[in-house]
C-alpha cells in the first residue's frame, strides 16, 4: 500500500551551495520533496493522524511534509536519496510501538544480587578492621 506514496510526492529543485565550482551556479541540484499529508489518497484517516502527530516538527501549517537533500552534485541522486528518506520516515512513523510489559526479576537473580552485595560489603568491612 505504501508503495504508491511516491505517486503523491512533488519535487522542487533549486541551486545548492557548497562544493561544485561553476556547476553550483548553473545547475539546480538541491531537491525538496513535498508531500501533502492531509490530501493523501493512499493513507487512511487514522494513518494521516499518526503521521501528523509523529512528524509534526517536519510538517507545515498547510499539512505539507517537507524534506530536503543537497548531498550530491547530481539532481537525480539527490531525488533518490530524499525519496528513500521519505519512505523510511513514513514507515517508521506508521510502525506501531510495542507496549512494554513490566517483568519481575527471578528469585534466583535477586538471591544472587543480594549475596554478591553481602560479599562485597564483608570485603570492605574487613579492610576497615585491618587499618585500625
């Protein structure tokens, strides 16, 4: 189902700074990925709510998720990188968090911890008597 998300993605390109010589001044290699979460046809309403909640710091007030990439000097590779990041972010956001079930330590582990503690305590108390 999430495979169709790339069809709802828009790209914006611009010139990026950094290394690249004259290439930087001529070619738009920086890629910005824009995804309208609220108007997505692929995501269900529940999934949209989850994405909006978990990725709130990356989503504008218009409900648009924005990711940028200007790592390489190639627009195509920047596009691939930002799309890969986008898919990873969405999948992680939609992965349910396992609820932690609290467990008690076993009786033997408690016994061992207390006996180790007692041995250490005795060892230290023996040091005190030797000094006096």
